[in-house]
C-alpha cells in the first residue's frame, strides 16, 4: 500500500498540478486522479502523456469517484450512463485502475430489501461496464449510528453487508473501501477483517475519532487525524489490512475544516508522516 | 370485528373463568383462549365442552400466543416444535382459529437479510404446521423508533416489510396483527392499509399515544387507551380496517400499569365502551 | 378487451398504413403501433396527428415492443437506454400506453438466481423510466418445455414466477402478457389466473396447439389458430381473463408460415372472426 | 483424503462388523458409520468403545446419512427433528464428524425460488443443530439432465448453486459433497473447483460414466467404476480436490447391480485399487 494525497478528502482546494507537486514534495506515493482536469487536456493522447509524466515523478493514482449514483431516480441513473463511456476512456488513458463510491446507509421510504434491490440493480450494471473497461469499483460502507439512524429505514452499515451485496452482484471487479472510522463506528474488530485479500479491498482510509464521544455518538463528518486521539485501534486495523496483502492507496479523510486554514505544507507534512506510520507500523 | 377481552394485554391478572364472566358482564364479544387452562382440563373432550359453554355465553375466541420463537437458537426452536402438536390439538378442540406473535425489530448481531432468512426459515415451518391443524398465524410488526434503533441492526418495523415476509413464506394462513400504535409510530397512514382484506388481518389492537412525545419519542411500553389523547388517528385506522372487511377480534393493549390498581369492573366497562366506539365508528 | 391486428405476430409483411386499413376493414378494434413509422413522420406533432386519425377510424393501439433487452451484456443495455427517451416520446405522442417483451426461459451459463438478479436489475430501471413516461410494461413468460429445457439452466417458465419477478421489482406499471399457448404448455389452469385484475395484465394472446403432440412436446414456434384444434381450453382461459376485468388488446400469434401464402383478406377475416368469438365467449 | 468403504454406495449388503473387517483386509482407510448398529449397542459407552476399536484397526469414519429431509412436508421435518438429538449423540460418541445428504434437483410444483426458500429454511435449522453437536454437513448436488429435467421446475444442479445455498445459510459447518459424476454431467471443469478448500468439501465420490451416452444422456443410476471408461476426466477432478487440500473420505458409488453378484473380495480389491489410484494420482 502507498500513501495517497487526496486533496478533496483533506478539504484542501488544490488544483491537480499543485496536488501533484505537493505529493512529490511530501513523499506521498500517489495522488488522486482528476477526470475534469483530464478532460480539459483535450485528447486521450494528452491524458496519456500527462499520466506518464506523473508516473515519472514516482506517483501512482488513487481512485476516481464513480460518476454514477447507485440510488436515486432511474432517469438520473440513465443520464449518468449516457456520459459514462467518455469518462472511463479518459481514466483508462491515464492508467487509473479503480473508481469508488459510498453507500447511503438509510432511506426515508425504501425498506431495506427494496433498497438492496435498488443498489444491486445499479451496481450490477455499473460493475460490468467498468469491467469492460478494465476498471475496478470500490464500495464504502458508512458506520456512524448518528447517520444511519436518522431516517426511517436503516440500510447497509457494516462490512458484512457490503461484502454480501458485492457477492450477490456476481462482479469480480468490485471490492470494499475500508475506512478505520467506519470500521470503528460499526463496532467491528480486526477479526471482521480476517480473510480479506487484496482483491477484496479497493481503497483504504485511516482516521481517528474524538475522545469526548462514545462510539454511537461519533459524527460522520467530525473525525480526527490518524493517531491523534488513539480512540480507534489503528494498529489493529492496519495490521489486518497488511495481513490481507493490500497493495493500493491509503488516504486520510478527517472532515476537519481547520486544516484548510493552516499552511498547506504543514498539513501535508503531518498527514504524510501519519500515513507513513500507519503503512509501516 | 368484535371487542375482545384480553386480560393479559390489559395487565390484569384474571384467571380464565373470571375473564369469561367479566367478558360477558361487560359486553365483550370475545375472550382470549388460555392453553394452560385448557391443558388443565385433562382431556380434549373436556376442552371441547368448555369451549361449547363459552360459545353458549356468546363469546368468540381471541387469538392464542404462538408457543414457538421465530428467532433464537435452533435448539430452542426444535424443542418448541416437539411440544407444538399437543398445544395445537387443544386449541383445535376449543375451536380457536388463530395464533399470533410479534417480530423483534432489531438484532445486535444478525444483519437485516440474515435475520430475514432466520425468520423466514422458522415462519415457513411453523405456518405449515399450523395450516395442517387448520389454524392461522398473525405476525405483529413493531413501530417505535425508540425500540428498533436500540441495537446494531434494525429489522422489520413497518407493515410493508411484514407483508413481504409473509408473501415470501408462501403461506396462505399467515396475516398481520395490526396495532394502531405501531401503525402510528411507523409513520403509516390509512393509505398504507389500502388493499388489505380480511384474509390479511389476523388480529387488531387499538391504542392511543402520549401527547407529550413526538412520534419518534413514543415508547413501546407506555401507551394510552384508545380515544384518550387523540394523538393517533383512530378513526382513519378503524375505517381502513372496516374497509378491509375485517371480521376478527379487536383488543386494547395500553401497557398502563395503573389499570391493575383500579377496580376491574371500572376498567373493563371503560375498555368495552372504547372498543365499541372503535368498532362502530 | 378488443381484437388487435398485429401483422408481425401473424407473420404478415404489412406496412403500417396498410395494417390500419385492413384492421378497419376486418373489424379489429386495434392495431399495433409502429415506432419506426412514427419516427419517419419527422415530428412529434405529425405523430400526434397520425394517431388522432387512427383513433378517428375507431382503432386503439396494441402494445409496442420494448427496445431494451432485459438480459445480455451491460453495454447493450446501456446503449439501448441512451436511445430510449426518443422512442418513448414518440409512443407518448401517439397515445400508446404499453410496451411488452418476453423473458427468455433458460440460459447456458447464468444460474436461476443469477439470471433473476440480472432481469430484476434491468427490469427495475426500465420500469421506472417507462413509469416516468406514463407507460406500462408487459412481460411474457414462455411455457414450452421443448424450449426451456434446451440450455443448462432453465429460468422463468410459469405465471407464478413472472408475477413474483414483477412484485419484487416494486413497479406498479408492470404486468404480464398472457398467452393461452404458454398457459397451456406451462401446465396451468383457470385457477392459476384467479385473482388477476386488469392492472396485472398488459396484453393477451390467444392461440391453440397441435393435436399430434403432448403438452411437453409442443414447439414454441409451431402453434395453431385459436379454436382450430381444441387442444387448449380457450373458453376457460378467456373466461378467466374476462373475470379479471381485462380491457386491453387481444391478438393471435400462431407462428404458421402458411398464413403469409394465403390471401391476406382471407386470413384477416378468419383471425378477426376467431378473436371475436374469444372475446364474446 | 482416504479411501472409504461404503457398502451401501457399492450396493453390497454387508453388515457393519463385516464391512469393518473387509475394509481392513482391503486396505481402505475408512468405513461408513452405521447409526442403526450403534443404537443396537445399547449405550453411548458401548458406542465409544466400538469406535475406539475401529480406530485401533486403522480406520476413520466416512460420513453418516442425514436423517432429516430438507424438503417434504413440515410435519415430516418436525418429526425428524424430534428424533435427531438421539442420533447425533450416538454419532458424537462414535467420533463421527460429518453427515451428508443430496439435494433433489427438481420439483413438480415448487418454483426454483420457492424451493430455494424451502431448502434454506430446513438447512439453516439443521446446520445449527449439527453445529451444536460439533458435526459438519455435506450437501450433494445432482448433475444429470435426464434427472433434473423430469419435472416441471428444475432446481439446484451445479456446484455454484450448491455453494450459494450454503453461503446464504450462513452456516460455517456446511460444505459440499463432490461427485465426479455430477461434476461431469453438470458440464463442469477443474476450473469450477478452483478456490475450494478442505473446509468447503465434506465428502468426495469418484465415478466414471458410460461411453455410449452423451453427457446429457447419462443416467443418474447407471455409472461406471472410476477409470473404467475414461469418459470423465478423473485426473483433473482429483487434482483439483487435492489442490483444495481435501482430507476427508473418498468413495465409489457406481450404481452397478452387477457388483453384488461378484465375489465381494474381488469387488473390494478392485475398488480399493481404483481409489488408491485416484488418491495418489
């Protein structure tokens, strides 16, 4: 696995070239791809050349966001499918290997099984289209009870459920996005990660939690930097990820608005250091 | 439909003969069967004679409790099945036509679909055994969020889910137990009851809710007598039940410990009056 | 219900204007819509005017074919969705109310449940897109064993399965296409049709079967005109359809190449007569 | 894995003590347990002593038959559950570790999903009861098309389906019984066995097929001894089983009535030799 600079996940408004420069400067092993930037390069050829230059600087790609919603109205889904091939072509040209999205853990109207069928429908179509393009898909489950309990019908909010959805889709190019924060808030342990292989994991996030809240009080959008509070057993988490033989990107996504107010080099030096600790632990 | 005296649901410690006497005195149309009392009569013949005497007094039977858990360990389920035929024989001898149970709306370990498969497993076996004995089964879903949100994995807590479970069981002798309290706390309306027929409803409970709590704050075990507070649209509820052509028992289950401290005739006169209002509304 | 002239189902190469003229001449109540012809009219306005003229001549529309495959590769499905809105717009402009497709009753690779999930995926997306356009969808199940047993994994080949697929899709604008030939070859009886309503049936086909073959030997593409052999209990079938309150189109689809060699007016007079008998029976 | 003498599978009417003697004489590594014989020993203690003596002679146990039907009426299932604990106690006392049963691959009435739910219901209860007793369960899928196509609704007839049923049961003590004959008639290859581990396989059967029938013409109850005709790729099959790290019993089940007419020592010497070849290949 390698430390990945995801400016978006850090809440830092960095443009793509700047993110690349900073990733190199602060010893990250990867950086998020930027499909909008790629599109702006004007040709598949230009995207390939840009990607080659990024690789030359020692960086791999993190994962791209999936531009297709797995829930919502069918017309929204349909319209997203119309545009999908062009985006996938750019990502392939850049050598990106995976996209990711998260699963909304509740619904006001759709019962669990109805929502399952909705997600399974969309997932199976999208997964096959990505497989045709040689791309993998990562699904992130969301753990905090303060989130999944806010609407009438809770949905997937544990690793086991996410893995069953993936298994039922029959897709071999879909895996999970593991975030220590969701793993902790879902009440999971290292044991729950046992048996995972590199093929099962598409991306990894490392975050810590606040000390002044119980597990069920933690908020999805108010986390801490890894190793900050020690609330989450990051050593157990990363050991399990290593045990799985995971080879992909590892990033930080703390939802701390304060980061955007600090000097960016200070933030990135700190984040890079924390990721290095997590990876080498 | 007819007003049914369920001493247990009222929290009144009445023995079976007393309950029958009081049901007659206060113009109830039915009374709960008591399998333990039946067993104590010593023979199927004696049970039939007792039941004939009860019918003679103008009373029908409410529903009996299902003596088989739909969740829990397989060995508990197995042991309950061993004893089931004897109980069913007594109920048949008495002319009882239906049993009922409720569905626990959450689980600490079992994910929704795992819990679904558990309940479906047990339900399909039990439903067929009851069908063999000419008996129906009612399933009650539980609405209060203060209940279903207390463990890690919420389960069935709406009419639509209960009906889908029943449909998937393939059993034609299973229906729902409708309780206005669950209907209200589940956020349901008369529209949700549309399309139900007498075959879909096995028993009906009429309760009201506290005024000082929002819908999502209501507690499962702290309700009010029907028409007491007006929080729940009982007119809409009973109109829909009538529209379904429902012919079975209607009872009150307020979980108000204070009732046991009042003169029993006062309580039953009041309850009977409220049920009569609901039925004739 | 009304007799519908479907030239395609009869194997007659009639262009759309000719089909309309012949439908009028032979007292049909409806005729198949022709999206290709509609598209050739050049504008939505022209389609509306054409449809008004057809209505003026006393004809309703049969159903259009669904231009989206419910199985096959995801890319084929995606491409069909790109083009779907334009077709739906034409159909709406013409006042067409329903589309239909059949379900392939076997697969060489996909196991039953895998194939179910595939069809459910596609169906739920398509049904919602059609619902947005105010259109219904009919699914036809295929009965002959000589067809469903020809590949490794048989799939839906009975009414009950088709109805469960529709129910699980959650779509209220999807119903079945009932064909007496599939009903007979599936070993179904009038009892299997009990409980259906007009909302459950999108289109009806009336055909008879050969006398020299047992039920399980009948071939999907070698049938007989209704009331020709009496092998199929068409009176029982149409009585059940009438009992359901069905109001839509009824057509004949005999797969008899010989029809194309006979004078078209003879064929249509005969077919019209047979449909009239079925409808009024 | 070890060669197991299953007199029943060979169609030989050997009593239990004789089977043990012959297993030793012909170098089998195991022999089928005989619950009826165990019961006849009169006490759990006597069963333990008998088992110790068998072990002393160098034999392990094959698997016992599951005395509970996974289909059929609920009352039959219930009655079998009443008696189950006594049988499981004898098997445990003997040190038997697994039971097995096969899945009927078709049904005249139950549609695939209905039948799936039936089997899943029964399987989940039985698997948990066996797990409580420290026992595993093996499920055998049946491959021949001449069998699964004989009723209206084909059911599980491939390894993938059997494994999905097991996975959905959530039971960790259930695996498959692999029979080269079913593997061949199901059109499966070594690739289909890839990824299996010892935990996934409960028992293995090695059989060959007739040369004068195509794959789809093979009859379930008319097979050949392993390596007899070479129709089935037994080397590929056993290599895949070995690759899985399988440690359990391997037996022959040819359904050849002729075997019972030959000298038993000749038959067993031959069978033992063939199993040794399969195991060591």
